[in-house]
C-alpha cells in the first residue's frame, strides 16, 4: 500500500461560520487572522499524570515471561500443546461472575 497516493477531500480548517451568514460570501479562514493570541501550551489533568506514572511502573514491572512464550510456541509447533477445556471454562465462568458482580 502506497500512502503517498491517497486521495480525498482536503483537510478541514477552522472557519468563522458567521462570515457566511446573509452575505453570500464563503466563510473565511480564522485560524490566524482573528487576532487571538496563539496558545502554545497544554494543560494536563491530574489523571493524565497518574496514567503516566502507572505506565512507567508497568513498563518496569512487566509480567511478560519470554521463556514461557518460547516454550508454548515450541509445544504448539510440535503439536504437543494440550488445551484443558475444563480449566478454560472455569476461568471464563469466574470472569463472567466478576463482571456481573456474582460470586461463582
């Protein structure tokens, strides 16, 4: 897929809808010409800061076990991996109970 050849409508720009009212003229681009001060900062909520901290903690305390993944891939590739349907069903029922608030 070559994304450089994507065609479609031009990107939207900020316009002043009142400029087209009762004048018969198209609305004008007000992204710079309205005289308003250009804002260059962003204010983040306290929740975004908490998410940033959690993301950092998760990145350092990952529960990913590459050796286990390698072993599972090898067992699946060799055709020796056995699926225990009873364990899967029990876990699905337990999770459904957690989601609905019912104890199983």
